[in-house]
C-alpha cells in the first residue's frame, strides 16, 4: 500500500511538472493529447518546450528510447508537422521529480 501511495504521489508531481506550459495552438495540443492518452503506455506526460521540440516524460525501464523518440516523430509527422524541423526528446520523469535533473533518455530529429 505504501508503494502504491508513493507511485501515486510521483505521478501527481509529474503531471504538475508538465502542466505549467503554454499552448502553441490546437495542432500542437492534439499531439500532446495523443501522448497523454492510453494509446501511448510508456508516456507519462508530454509538452512542447518550443514550437520545434516535443518532450515526452517516461519512467526509465531500460528500453530503447531513441527508437521511442523515432516513433514519436512518426506521430508528430502524421499530425501535420512533416518537414517542419521538429524534434522529439524522451526525458526521465523519475529523475526530474526526485532531483529536478533533466536526463534525456532518447531523442530524434523528425523529417
């Protein structure tokens, strides 16, 4: 039960870490909602750091996060960002929450 409570608190904090971001418009919001949905089980949250950088928070499970970033690029491109010089960056949520350390687990430059 204690472990469940700790995980719940971490998720609550993770959501608030990404919640204080501005919207760049509905097209950008659509991509964020995809990574916040149940269809993306690895993603805990996502936000646009700029109009050309999508960050996706995950809990590190020693997976190939460069490959996941490439998958994110596929999603980004299918939603109207083809040829716009957008990048995807996968960030370790646990490190961000526990020590405010920005640890990039994987990244990809989209077409």
